[in-house]
C-alpha cells in the first residue's frame, strides 16, 4: 500500500478542546486546510484550572495568545489546609503553593479553549454536534463517515479527543489495551462558594481521600470549584458517559464524611459541569497508523496527577504541525519526527504522575498529620526558599521535558491566522 504519494493538505481533527484547536491554528499557518469535528454542540467552556509552565508558556507566546492567557489568569493568592471542624491547620502563599516559576501561569481550561477557538474560528472549519462514525485509510487518503451521515475524504486524520478517544478505538482497538489506572478517581464540579473564598484554595485531607475548594479571579460571584479525589485500587465498573451513575459513585465514596462534604456532594446532584474519571495514563507503542495520528491525551494521557496535560497538549500540537510542515506534508516522516521529539518528555511526565498520584490520597491519619505539620512550619522555616526552589526545579524539569524547536521561519510558512 502506497503511503507516501502526494503531500498532505486536508486534515480532519477530532476534538475541539485544547489540542485540537491549537493544532488547527498551527496547521493553518503552515498552509494546511484543517477541519475540526466536535460532538458537543459548541465549545465546552467549563472545566478546572490548568497549569501552563515552561515550554508551554513559550508556545503560547509563539501562538500569539500569551497576553490573553495572562489576562485570564486565575491569579490565586495561595491555599490552606483545614481540619474536620473547618479550622485552618496551615497556609501557604501562592509562590510556594503553586510551585511556579515567575513566567508560569494558570488558567481555567474553558477560558483557554475559548481563546483558541476565537483565534481559529474564521480560518478553520468547525463541525459541531457531529463525530466520526467510521474511517477507512486506503493509503492515499482517509474516507470518513460522520454520525450525521456526511461522507468526506481527508489526507490525514488526527485524534485529539481525550483519554477515552473514539478515534483511537476505531484505529488502534479497545481502550483497555492502553489505559493504566493509577489507583484513584477525581471529580470536579461547580457549586456555591460556601467558604467565602476569593482567589484562594482550601484543602481537607482524610485517609484515602482529598477534597479541595477554590475560587479564582475569574470565578462567577458566589461560586467555587469543588474537587474530590478518592483511592480505588481497582477500576470501578461504570459507563463514562453515564453522568447520573458517576454522581452516585461519588456520593457512595464520601458517604458518612463530615466537614463541608455532605453539602458539597448534594451540590453535585445539580451541577451541569460535573466531571468524573479515573486518574489514569495512556501507554502506546506508536501514536500513528497510516494516515491517522493521535495527539494529547488520546496518545499519551499523563493524568491530572502530572499537572502537565494541558502543557503537553499545546506542545504536541506545535510539534506535530511543525514536523508535518518541515517534512513538506509527508506524513510518514512528519509523524515519526513528532513522536521522536515528544516521547521522552511524555515518559518523564508520566513517571511524575505515577509518583504524585500516590501522594494525593495518603493512607493514614498519621501521614496526614505529618503533612499538616510540614504545611504549618514551612512558611516559618529559614529553609523555606530552598525547599520551594527544589520543588519548582522538579516541576520545571517536567514542564521543559519537551524541547521547543524552531521550525524554520515559522511565521512565514503559511498564511497567519
């Protein structure tokens, strides 16, 4: 089967979260014709706060969105830990709590998705309310049948549709072959700001569980984001599309707990932005097959425990588009180079996630007490700057694990968006 005939130009991207629109932006600049298909009826503007560090900040600058990212920063002041009576055990300022270098930032996922969509909507074809039903790669192109019944042909197809990627399932097989559960589940949703938070995050730890509530600079009045994490050594049996079942699982996991937990769980019942999923990673020997390639969480999910998923999505989009352009549209060479650049950094971040996932749900009250002791004394210790520097260095190593290459005169390879 001939797979290297004419240079690729038309590219179908499945998924309009972060990786998909970011890739579309760069592909358009390089002269490709991207189309983004998204099963949701519009851009999903909900979600949680995400870190942008190291190389991802440089890519935001090159993309031309860094000023907008700064304007929508969460601008958090810091965080605190409380006991079951709501009493503050310890507080940490933002420079320690977030573990960020000066140039790093944090933004709500929905704000970043909207920024990328607005930057691409006039030059990129978006197909909302639709998805890929089937695809056939004949070596010269990919014939796609959409759920709507529409049939089209593209030079390349990119799966940027998340950890539960439908594109990956169609081309590479069942998700269970690639997913590794890290022993915990996470749920995030919006509820009333019962704690009166302003640019602040409050944590409460229990054996095998961690709860946080935060309100950012851009949070709507009197609302806050609630985040629940609980240990589950074995995967739970449920349909990831069944929101009602997920809400029941969350309620069961925290039944009988005190503090603000019962009221927060009750708020979950009415939340329209409810998120629930396994903290898991995706491991694949290859991210491409023929004219189909995977991007972001679909290819290499490092889980929320890494704190680098969004950064890797932006970086992967930049690298994939750049390598395809550098290869003159030769997808075989472009896909191989993309993976060669990305994989070492992905592996490092995956290891970071596997380590931190265990620390999110400590197993005993004694370990929690030790952590609370550290939170109390750290701001007062003369070594706090040294400790904070060590934490930042480890995080920055992960954030800069993928080199930000120069792809020639990237500003002039195509028509700017």
